[in-house]
C-alpha cells in the first residue's frame, strides 16, 4: 500500500511492549497505528522463557513490575485469554553461602516495595521440594510470581488492540523516521506515515530508532539459550531460578520442562537467532544438578531470541531527550516479558496525560548521554 | 581435508565408496546399529533369512551394498549407533556436527559433509490413527524384515504408492493374514502416468503382478477408495471406508498399516541453512541442490532420499555423484567419466520420478478435509479443529497466517517428532482453512536437536 497515512500515535515494534501500548492507547480512544516488521510477537516477546517474575528485579523496575502483576491477573477480562499465566510462585535457589546472603539481602528490597517474598532455609526447602538436588542450600519464594505462554501474549494484546480500534500492521518495516514541522514522518514499506506522537518499542532495534533522533545508546543483542523436554509427570510447580544465574527452569502442567541458561547466537540484522549446542548441553548439566530426576529425560527442542541488553541491565523507558513527542521503551535486557503489559499502560499515560505515577527517572535515556 | 558423511543407506555407502577411492578417510555416521539404510536394513544378529527372502527382487542389490559397506568400514572412521543431533554449517570456519552415542556427546569438525539422511514414512492422520495397532507402512515392513513378525493377524493396508502393494505382498508371502488393501489412487491415474515410459511399464507390471497375486489369494484390493475412520476402543477392530463409487463400506481388521510414500528427512539440511523449495508433484518440501548434489551452503552436499525422493537406485547414484562433486570442488582429481555417466542416468531417472509422482499423487484433499475431531498432531494431542480455530480471524490471538505461527498457538508439531509426522497434513489443513495455497502457509522450521536428546546423568558428588 502506498500513499500517506495520518495518525495520532505511531508505534514502532509489535512485541509485548508495543502491542500493549497500542491496546492501552486505543482503549482510551487515541488513533493509533502499530508497525511490525514481521508478525507481532515474533522476536523476544514470542521466543522467551515465559517467566513472569518480580522477585530479584532491580529496584528501578519494581514499580513497573508490580503494576504489570495487576494487569497479568486481569488478562482474561482484557484479552479474552489468560495467556496461560499461572501464579505458581517463583523459587530462587542458592547453592552457596554467598548466594544465600544475596537472597537474604534482597528480602529488604522486597519489603521496601511490599513484594511478598519468603525465605526458606535448607531443611524447610528440602522438605517442601524433596526433588531438589543436594547442592541447593536455601531459597526465597515469591508466591505472586509464575509463568505464562510467551507465544500468546503479543498476538492476544494485538488482537484486543484491533478490537479497540488500533491499526496493527504486520510485515512492514520502518526504514526511516524524522521529526519535521512538529510532526513525525515515518517511512515504512512503500508508505509514509505522519503522526503527532511516536513510540519506540522496537526491542533490540530500538537503539536504531533512538539513533535516528540523535540519541544513540550502547544497546547490545542478548540471546538467552532455551530448551524444552518431552512431557513427564507434573511435579515442578514453581518457576525456578538460581542466585547468580546460569540455569532456570519451569514445568507446564502438560508435562514439558522448559529451561534456559547460557547464550545462543544470532544476528539482529537478519534477524535470526538460534540455540548453541554448547549452551544447551551446559544448561542440561546444570538442570540435572538442581533437579536430579531430570536425568535421562529427553530434550526435544532448543531455541533462542534477541533482546536488547543495556550496559546497566535495565531498560530505557520514558520521553526522548532530543525530540518532543517521542517516547522510548526498549532494551529490556532479558527480562521484559513480565513488564510488557504495564509498559503499555505507562506509555499511554505519558502520551495522553503527559505524566505517569510510575517513577521513570532511573530508566531515562539521558543516563547514556555523555556531556561533551 | 576432514569429510563427514551422515547416513549409511544406499546413498551414504556409494558416497563413502567414492571418497575412499579418492584416498579420503571420512567420518561416517549412522544412528542405526548397522548400515544399509531403510530398504536394505539388516536384521539383528542371529536372525537368518536369505537376501532374497528379505529384500525380494532387490536381493542382489542388497547383498552388493552390504558387501561394499563391510569392506569400507575399516577404511573410514565408522560410527554406528550415533545420532547427529545438530549441525553448524561451515561458512568461514569449518563446520561442526554434534553427535551423541549412548548418552555421550561429541563435536566433530568438518571441511565438507555429505548428508545422506534418507526418508521416513509419510502418513495422513485419519480418525483412529493413534490407536494401538496402527503403524506406518514402512514400519510395518521393517517389523517383518528385522523381527520377522507381522503387525497383526488381520492387517489392512491403506494408502498409496509402490510400497503399499509391496508391503502387502511381502506380508502375504510371509503367511500373515491380510484384511484388505485400500489404495486411494484409481488404477487409471497410475496407468495414465506410467504407461509409455520404459521404467513406468516395468513398475506397472510389477504392481499389476502384486495385485494379481493378492487377489488370487482372495484378498480384497480396492483402488480409488477413501479411508473414513479406523474403528476400535483400545485396539483396532475395523475400518470404515468409501469405495470408488462413493458407497460407504466397512471391514474387520486388528491392525492397520498407513502410508502415502515417504518424505525426506531434511532437518539437518534445514539447520545448516540449505534453502528449501516446495516440490509440487511430490507435494514435499525438499532442500535445494544442483544435479550433482551441491547445496548453496559451501562444503555441504546432499544425496539420496533426504535430498528429494528418488528411490534406492537413484540414491546409490546420487551418493556417488555428490562425492565426486565434493572432490571436484576441493580441487582433487575426480573421475570425470563416471560423473558424466551418473549425470546422464540421474537425468533419465528424474523423468521417471516425475511420472511416479503423478501416478501416486498425495491426496491433499483427504488431509485438508479431515474431521475436526481427528488428532492431527499425536505428540501433542492437537485436533484438526483446534488448528482450524487458530486460522480464524476472531480467535483471541488473531488468525495464524502460516504454519509456524499455528504451531506457536496450538502446539502442533511441537512434540517429540517436531512435526516430521504431522507437518504436511497440518499445512494442508491450515491452507484449506485460510483458503490459500499450501505453499503460502510454509513449512515447520527445524530446530535442534533433530531427534530427542537425553539429559545427562548427574555428576556424582565429590567429582572435581
Ligand atoms: C530467549 C529469551 C528468554 C527470555 N526470558 C524472559 C523471561 O523469562 N521473563 C521475562 O520477563 N523476560 C524474558 N526475556 C526478555 C523479554 O522477552 C524481552 O525483554 C521482551 O519480550 C522485550 O519486548 P519488546 O517488546 O521490547 O521487544 P520485542 O519482542 O523484540 O519486540 C520488538 C519488535 O519490534 C520489531 N521491530 C524492530 N525494528 C523494527 C522496524 N524498523 N520496523 C518495524 N518493526 C520493527 C521487531 O520485529 C519486534 O517484533 C527473554 C528474552 C529472550 C530473548
Ligand atoms: C520405512 C521405509 C521402508 C522402505 N521400504 C522400501 C522398499 O521396500 N522398497 C523400496 O524400493 N524402497 C523402500 N523405501 C525407500 C528406500 O528406503 C529409499 O529409497 C532408500 O533407502 C534411500 O536411500 P538413502 O541412502 O537415501 O536413505 P536411507 O536408506 O533412508 O538411509 C538413511 C540413513 O541415514 C541415517 N540417518 C538419518 N538421519 C540421521 C542422523 N541425524 N544421524 C545419524 N544417522 C542418520 C538413517 O539411520 C539411515 O540409515 C523405504 C523407505 C522407508 C522410510
């Protein structure tokens, strides 16, 4: 389709962040167009591990995570599907005294943010979860956390956004953007879009969009390595992480165990990503360490995805520092799936009200600006 | 130069033969306990039957291939019972194969590799196909070949293709009870496609001979028929089907073999980044290669049924040809005369293959119109109706415009077999539901491991 399309808000990128933004804007009556290079949710938001957790997050993210938690619970009403979100609890394991000290230290952060987290000493932990390996010495448990099906979230958000009046355009890549006479001019496919407001939710590629507006950021591709086993009888209820990272796993009620650890490989220019055999094998070894009864269970698939990693491990969320009417939310650094639903609510407030109650200062793009 | 050959069927054996002739010592890998591939799969030790009894008219070829196989083993790095579960193509760096043997993983570098991964049964899910007692056609044949046992006492054979008659005939010869042979292709389709071709006439004659023998033994043989449903509670008790004139029929049976030819095992080629194309006559996605077996990925060659179905004789020629191409590309002196001869014969065979594809067309309608309640993906227990639901614009996630998205929504093709069994039927159902051509919904992308890879045993405490 060629010609000029006029809209109030244009959203670049149809991951969880972008689709949620389109939905919340449309629900409030804004005229919004979302442009997605592939299919909605075909990048990080559709390929991730599916962990929906607040525990362990950087304090700067916790207000967003808490708001997201409320939306996750409300998905059936909002989207007509729960996206398989279940609050199974998130169990974070310690395998050394140092890791245990980290878990204990985080209890204070959790208390400051009214996040329910319970500490489990070794005896309690092994009594409640007798299938854990002997190397685990303690854990902290966050009952509100859990997991969801990443393949459903963005498409369901996009579908609800369509129903609310948003135009969701797939298979169309934004190739150039500029701000001209107070309006945004966005070139994509063989069409040109004019918008009053521009939202950059382009994931890893959000760095490119920011650069178009003269505010480059040091975002790097981040490709977690994922795997899944054949179905086995359901016994791992909580979503499991470990202090220090390296392995995380969860089981879905139909029996498959999904696990992550290490890095896959990829090329964001294609875009393309894939698990590496080294990472898959290493994660398999570590999975068996923390849940020994997984030995012999077959892994049937591995994959990866591309997220944007910021040097400080937290995203860029908030207004542009160079261009009025431009808002960023990208670089979720490997943990933005849980945040997606709230990001849309927050951005819709920034766009329509010019403000939000959620403190965003620590996530401002200005933190990467080097004063000359 | 490090060369790897995956697969020790007809294609792999002839490829390795040419590599060894050229002075190379390839790594040669097959996941089976021994070489021979599908058609010339050897029975386990201690199971004695003559090649003639095992391989019928192909007995001589089988014996010759096995002799070459055994002679080659000491001249190469032979690794049976070893699965190649992943491949990383060598673009600038050398390529790597990830293998697993009895739980032990290993990574092998290669400068060039020939993939001779062969084929597997092609089935169309029909209601009741997940009942115990239903097997794929080739699997029914292998049960007979390697274990000497029939899959039931009254077996119905349902499908189409040369293998349908052959396996039914082999069962009859072994004394197994046969309930019926239900062929979805009408006789005139085969006649029309094959008459007039030299090899075609021979195939027709072979087929007619099998059919005559089966009929002479009092076995019900019906062509142009359509299976409706396999009946039974916890085992097969019967088959409902429709005859060529559209009248519904029923027959008693206690086991059923199902198959519409074979499909290439393309996952390794796919993982290596070899572009795929839809071959309309065979209704299959096949890796792209040139006539000599070169793929677009430097150093990667494809031969045999894994590169597109051609049958065992073509596989032997293609294996040898790919090995010669590898030598040419590596700047070695290759047997040009042999290459030319193989090119000519492979070219002639391609015409015959096209005729065979017309003679035994894949009944895409049968797949596309399967009832909603049919379990389409048996690994994940997804029904055809769920896939059709995912194609609807008013679904909670919007319509799935292609098959990988449908997989994401419904889990179709996400199980143990990674869609190797249901993929083609799933595409047919989805394309029909969307009202588009089957090529538009694409194919399920491959992901490592190409077959299930077991989690390791825990490292005992105290090990450094
Ligand atoms: C393997 C993996 C596992 C993860 N596990 C978890 C987890 O368990 N829990 C968790 O909370 N987070 C997890 N994450 C992180 C999480 O998935 C991401 O942070 C989150 O999905 C990012 O959402 P997004 O909308 O910013 O980006 P994306 O989902 O990447 O969406 C950005 C979209 O923008 C589109 N786009 C880019 N450029 C253009 C352009 N020029 N024109 C048009 N469209 C464009 C892309 O195609 C893409 O669809 C994981 C990430 C990965 C990769
Ligand atoms: C079940 C079955 C029965 C058949 N019966 C007949 C018949 O009776 N008559 C007839 O004319 N044709 C028959 N065919 C077709 C015939 O088998 C093929 O045309 C012929 O075998 C092709 O030879 P090939 O070397 O290409 O492959 P194959 O003979 O299939 O050999 C491929 C080899 O590669 C190995 N392999 C594949 N992937 C991997 C991997 N990832 N790692 C390690 N090893 C791997 C396999 O174990 C196998 O040994 C049958 C096919 C099948 C599938």
